[in-house]
C-alpha cells in the first residue's frame, strides 16, 4: 500500500477494505518531524478508547504542553474515587514532554482515529429505521457560532439523557435544525417531554440561543403513531405528528447528502407515484402536509432526486393539489462547494451545512462498527506504514481491539501494550459501563454494545499469543478494575503488569509513571523492553549534557549490547538442556553475538567471550567520563539487565525448587527475579526427588545453574524446604520400584 503525502495538518488517511477512511497522524511529526514515516525506525500504532480520538494520545498521554482545559479524555468529568485526591500527584509537564519527544524521535508513533471517531469516517446505514424509531426536529435561531455551539452541546446532552441514540445538526444562515433519533417510544411520554424541555429551560442564559422557535415531531412510523394517539402522547408539540404512510428506504442521519422537501396540499393517492429509491415520505395526520426525505452517498444522486420530485410536482400541480413549500439540501462543506458549480437547481432551494458537532461523538447510523471492523482497520494502517511488524498500544476499548488484533495477526505484533484492559465483560461489568457512559460521557450506547459488550476472549486464545506484553492498570480504575488485567496476565507467558496507585481509567494521562513505563516499553531494544532504563532517564532529565559526553554514550551503547548478549546466552543455556540436535541454532546464536560486537566496532576474540569483551570496553571508557556521567553510572547498578519478572514460571509461583529440595527465590547479586531450573534433560536418577552425596560434583555445577541469570542455587534466596506437593510437581516423581535409566 503506497504512502500518501500528509496534508497541511500532518494527517494521513488510510482507506480500508470497505472504503472507510481512517485518519492517522505521527506523534510530533515523527522521527524527522516532517509528518513522514522513517523506514529505519520501528513502528507503533496507538488506539484510543470510546468517546475519544487521537488527541487522547497527542494532547493527553504524550503531551508536550499543559493538559487542555477542554481535554475530552474519559473521566474528564467523572468524580475521583474517595481518597484519590490525597494520593494523586501533580504531573511534571517538563519531564513528560522530554519523554514524549524522545519517543517521537526514535519510533514511528502512529496515532489513529478509529472509525466513527474524530475525523475518521463512520459506518454507513445499511438498514432503514425500525418501527420503534422516531426523529425529533428542533429549530433554533442562531446569533453567533460560539453561543450556538455551547447551546447545541447542551441540547444534545439533554437529548441523550432522554434516550437519544443519534443526532445531526445543520445550519442555514441564522437558522439551525437539530435532529435527534430515538429508539424507545417512552420518549413520547409527557414526563419525558417535560424532562427534556425543563432541562433546556434550566440552562444558564449564556448557554441558550435567543429563541427556541419550535419543537416538532418530524418522523414517526405507523405502529408508533397508533400507540401515540391511543395514549394522547402528542400534547405539547407545536406541530402535528407526521404519519409515516409509505417508505422505500431508511433515513440515514449522517449520509453525505440529505434532501428534504416540504409540501402542502392534500390527497395521499397522488403522492404514491413519486416514491423512488432513497425516498422516505411522511404525511401529517390531517393529510394536508407532507415531508419527503432522501439520503444519498453523493451529490449526483441527490440532484437527480431533487429534479425528479421537482419535475413531478411541477407537472402535476394542478391535478394533485400539492405545492412545494421548501426544498432543503444538507451536506458537508466539500459537497456544498461542488453544489455551487451546478446549474438549473430546484426552486426554493435552502442549503444547509452539516455542523461539525454532528460528527464528534459515536456514529449515528443504524449500523455500528464491530470489533472485526476495528481489527481490520488496524491491519490496514500497518500495511500503510510498510512495517512488517508493529508495537500495538491500546487503551480501554482500544485495548480490546489491540488484544483481538494480536490474536488474529500474531505474526504482525512485535510488542503489545494494553492499558485498562479486560479479557471479557460480564453482565454486571457491562451495566457499569453503560451507567457511567450515559452519566458522565457523551457516548453512543451502540458503540458500547458492539465493542465492550462483545469482549469475550477465550483463555486459550490469549495463551497462544507470542507477543511480549505490557499491562497497565491503575488500582483506582472504576471502569476496568485491576482484575481484568490480572486475568490476562495469568494466561500469558511473557508479560509484565504495572499497577500505579492512582490515575483511574485514564492513568496514562494522569500519572507520569504510567506514561514513562509505556515509553520505556516502546523505545527500548528487544532485550530491555521490560527494563526501566535509568541511564536513558538520566540522558533525558539530567541538567548536565550527558548525550554530549562521548565516553558516557559509548558506555551506554555497550550496556545495550550487553543486554542482547545476555539474552542470547539465556537461549544457549536452554538449548543445552533441551533434547535434540540444535547445532544450527547454536551457530546462529554465536553469529548474533558477533554481530553485536561488530555493531559497536569491537573485534571478536577467541580468547575472550563477547560478554567479557563488552565489560572490558565499558570499564575502559568509565574513567574517561565527566564527573556527572560517572555519578549517574555509579547510581545505576546493573541497569541493562532484565530480571525475568515478565517471564513467568509455568505454575505462576515466585520461587522454584533446586536439586536439594530447597525453595529458591530471586538473586539480588544477579538481578534475577526467581531461580529457574529445568530438569527435562537431566539424568533420570535426579527426577526421583533427591540427590546422593557426591553426585553434584560428578555432574558439574553448570547443571544446577539458573538458566535465566546463570548463577548457582546458593546465589538465590533460600526460602526453606519444599513441601511434598511442590516436590511432586517439580521432580515428576517416579515409581520407587521402577528401573531407573541414568542416560540423558
């Protein structure tokens, strides 16, 4: 897939398999700062949650300036958990900005507006509105754009509280039309009308427009109409209810072009003839007024329809008794520009521009995007970047999408980071989501139903994921409690769970440590992705110019190389104990070690191991550093070493059992999280659960070294004698009378 030039705002648009256009933008313009991808850098794809867009990452997580007052990330308007004020620390904006800039220079961080959010396209309506759907049309007089925006937002919030599932806004001169779609007939009840109008009346004067002209019921299907008349539910509306008598296609609120004819006259029979594709017709209960609505994917279809109905009315005006009162066309700005070039437009045409508020929330169509749609979009974005693999970062709903992507495209995921994630959502959790979403955030419940509600990832599918994974979940997260991340962690082989004390659902925005932990994971080399690189922090944050100290930079790069050498040594130790001939893989490991040395301009030496060669070089440059650099190194310890905490034991315990039946924990000396030992290719005699005197010396100490750090059992914490159950699980005890095979 060919990459396009970014637009003036740095946006890239990716066209997906179904034609949906997805907006993407590189963090801070990417490694080169010009909005272009750097083919030499690794790629990360960041997915936001429901109710957000790519500004969640740009203005929130990886911000370089103060958090905007109008930041729309989730929990912006939610109250803090009791006691959270005491634990929450103010963000260090300067520190956060330095991490963000370092990340942008090293990684192609692709921020994505998922479909239905921000400036990405929304799914198109594939089905007509159902019998239980109605549309309320509210007319407003507009004084200025600022007051209209404030009032429109307030109006839409009121509509949502009353059960609105979708909305659309159009402007024409000083008049605005706000359409709200309801899927529950309860909205017609007087108490719901009263609540809606009372809420509007209670708004502060500066949030209201000069006049609310009228509220009219614009579109109701026949079954709803019958029910409404029986219960006298239309009292209080300025206009009579529209009786939907015929329909050939549904009404899509957010299609590219919406056309509306208002007619006056009489006689239903004469109106049957003009019904055509894309037309929906409603007639008032007294039969004297009609509303013809058409939805179209492009301007050409809309104009054809306009001329068709205009011609029919002109040719049958004398016989039918119908006259056109007004013709409205509603479209986005690009459509209206195209319209200006047209000639012979219909009479009495009123041009309405779709207002941006129509698109800032979740989709307002009958069809909403599914998890499969979101997952396919991520793959299209990856293909667009040209990266063979990518780090996938997801927050909240984006974490659900990222998890599903890693399951569907495991070979394409280099690393995976899930913030506020859960493998499944039960009925209680779903109700909690719906309650909070409707109370605090302007979300379309349809998106929650089609994403959050369907999250149910089997444990086996998670276990099969090979990608190293970082999980981040705050203790005080109300929406996605910590248990969700713990469930995912319990099924992964290589994963680290980071649990900040505070930050809630948006802890990446509110807690600096969460953002820094994520940044380390995204920036670091493969051997150090789970390491907190303290010397990287020193380079970013120190008041001294450490990156300008050549000896320090040399020491740092050698340490990164040493981390890779230790990773290769762990692979070699595992090969020694596994069955089969691994000569080819062993040669590959040795070649990779030599490659590390060459990358640092260090020659291989048969008399010196790669580890010793690197250590010698680090010691050589240590004495040439400036005093601040030397102090930073002295305080860093074994900063490059992965302690193995992310590589869990099969039984999830934090201790193992050595050959003498002693529990062994971690090693501070070797910076090792837990003693690891594999008996699969040890002499069968040792598998009985005991070791005779002198056998250890005959086998050699290497047989009992921890395969993670290479240290002996005695270098690891002694946690006491193992119990019988642990010995049985660890040693795979044989029958006492069974003949023993002492061969490997």
